[in-house]
C-alpha cells in the first residue's frame, strides 16, 4: 500500500494550473501536505498522473469541469478511456451560475454519465463542484451514485442548511476551504457535519491569500480557522482530517 498520509490535507487543488507545477508539488512534500490534484479536462490526466507517480503525497484526479462542458463535452470519451487508471475523479459536477447556465442541461448529461460510469466501475472517490446547483447535484448523486457504489466529496459546498443535512444523509464528505469559513452562519453549518466527513482544501490557484494564489501549503491556515470555528483543538481536527483522507486513499484493489 502506498503511504500518502501527510500532516495536512488539501483535498482539492489544481496543481497543473500554476506556472510551475513541479515546484508546487515539491512544496506539498516538503510541508507534508497530502494533495488531491484535480483536473479540469481529461487531456491533463497523463501529466498529473505522471507527476503524482513521482511525488508521494500527490494523488491525481480525473476531471471534466462543468464550466468547460459547453466547449469540451466531446472529451467525455477521453475521460471514460482514462477512468480505469483513476481512483479519484474530479473536478466534475454542475454549475448553474449565470455565466454557465446556458450549458446546464448539457452539464447534467455529462455529469450523469460520469456518475454512472463511476458507479459501474465501483471504488471511485469524486470531488464535486455544485455552484448554485446543490440540490441538482444531490438529486443526481442519490439517483446514480449511492454511497455503496462510490464516495462523494462536496468541494466548496455552499448549499443551505437543509442541503447540508441532505448531503450528510447521503454520506457525502465536505472539503472545507477558507471562503466557506467566512460565510455567515459558517460555524453553525460546519458543526452539523459529522467529524468523520470533514476534509480541508484550497482550490488553488483560484483562491487567493494576501493577493497571491493559494498554494496547498496554505491549507494549514484553513485548518487553524476550521478548528477555531468548530471550537476544537487544532491538533485534534488535524488528526481527524488526516484520518478521513487516509481512509479515502485506501482501496482493496490498490493494496500491493
Ligand atoms: Mn476547483
């Protein structure tokens, strides 16, 4: 079995979108941040897979981002070709914000096929985008990928309290980033989530700290804020998050 467990967890980061991907990946190892390298197109899979093979704390994820579906839906075929190589899938999901709403129906078709393919393959862990589409995402997860067939991580989830409750009932994990901790009622919402469903993430380089793009190492700050939001000890939450991610990294077919 590979040992990927670091001291920190960035469960959603776009390593391939930084100017120097290798440098950022190396920082994950130096700072002991176990990082899920999500991708926006399956064309990026080989590059991420090959990098992850060299860096112990980086795990690649096979994605087709909902914001790209309008122009890249045909890449679903390539996504399906690579799926047998991937344990982690992402970034996938739905985006109903004004800019992407035109492709919403097409996004649903693609996301439905992604979920079905994952259910059929079994043992996949998905990092899912759900901007302005929490209910639609949960409806589709419930319909196509019950928890017996795969694991869902809701990335940067901004649903309502009722939607959080429903996601918990569907056994979803939540990867928490800085932005989520700054929302009104963040503390109330986060305290609803069972501890064994909590992860941390940066969504770098799309998020910023001190006007520079977040790196995976910035997840340390998110962890500190999350612990304080939950009123728990930082070391304790750190261990909880490591355990949770560690569980997702282990699968029978991967043991060797
Ligand atoms: Mn992202």
